[in-house]
C-alpha cells in the first residue's frame, strides 16, 4: 500500500512543480481573444463577462456598442478601440482605464486560442 | 490536485484559472472573481451567481445605457412554450430578459415576435442556437432544465419547485 501512495505523491508533486498545465478553465463565460494579439506581440485578451455584467446590462455592449453574440465574429482592432468604438466606448480613461494600459486586458496566457471558456455547455457564442 | 473541470465549488483566483498569465502584471490589479461574486445571490452553477436575483435585490446596479439618446426598452409579458411536449411547459419571462437585453438582441433574427410562430428545438439550443446563444454560455447553463421548464402540466406531479418530476410509471421516460 505504501510504495504506490508515495509514488503517486511524488508524481503529483512533480506535476505541480512543472506547473503542469492548469486546465484553461477561467470563470464561466470568460472570453479569450487571440486572433491577432500574439501575432502582434502582446498577450491574448481575457474578457470577463462576470466583471462587466455587474456594471453594465448585456444590452449596453450587445446593442448600443454592436458586439455580436458569437466569439470571433467581432472583427475589431486596437485602432477602433482608440477611436472610441467597441471596448473603447468605455476604456477611454473616463469610464474605465484607457487603451494605453495594455497589460490589464492583454492578460492571458500565451498560446490560448480564441473562444469562450469557463465550463460553458453549448458551442454557443464559442462557435465561429 | 485540482478536480478536473467538473463540479466547481469556488471561484478560482485569476493566477490559477488557466487563462490569465500568472506572471503578467495584471494579476493583483484585476478584481478577483471571488471578491465580487461571493457577495451576490448564490447559485450552484455558472458563475455561482443568480444574476437576475442579484439585479432584482439591488445587489448590483448595472448601467442600462451609455448614450443619452438610447431608449431603454423593457417588456413584462410571459410566454408559454412547448405546450404539447413531455417536459413541463416553458414559461419565458420577457421581463427578466429585457432587464438585461434589448428586444433587438433576439427579435427577429433569433425569434419572430409572435407567440406560436417559432419552432424550438433542444438540439439547436444545445448547439448554441436559439436560447443556447446565451444559455449555456453566459446565462445559466442547460443543465438547469426546470428553470425554464417550470410549469407543471396537469397530472404531471412534481413535489418541490426545481426538482424533476418523477418518471412516468410505465416505461418511456421520454426526454
């Protein structure tokens, strides 16, 4: 009984030490945007729905700002944000931090594909 | 150590959520899910928050619009759906939905604005169409059958709200 348990412990410890791939889980409805980010030399964006819906109704972004409800169908660039479109309607140093605070939005782990995360159960907005 | 993706009992700290770069400068600056969500009406799934209840109780006060000229639209009208199926009837509350969403978010590209004119399919919903555009992705997931299928049909006994009806006596449990 003893040796296997110790072996298991060792393996676990080794796995943890290696930083063994935390599953890319996130919080329910987190969205990763990485169509261009890494190619442009910054981390992928992690967009937390939970944080934003405490402060805004869905309709603000999905109606007033024109965000479509499918991950990957909103094709915008930093230039649009700086022009006050999409995220830039709030991320303008007035409502929320401005676009020069790159790292606060571009906070994702390198290599993450664009998609919706957090234990979602449909292919819903995650589908292209 | 961590149980795989299944039953989430707690909010993960950002540095361990597998999405945020634990070495990035955002960790420590961004709000942690637990700090915000643990104060809101608790749920057993999704964000572990009953978002509609949190809104109704005034635990959160999300803005309704950014632009002064935007008209905020709400509708207080329940629609009953799935009138002939085997599951309890679906009561769709426009009010809870329009507190969050605008009419245009669903009408008419997802649903015609006429009761009875839409053909619903759980298969489509489970694939992220129709109700599944949001339910199962950002709003409560599709494991919560009885939150939508909430109106028991005559003779379809169900003891406690939110618990499944007992299977029919003779075979054919249906869906």
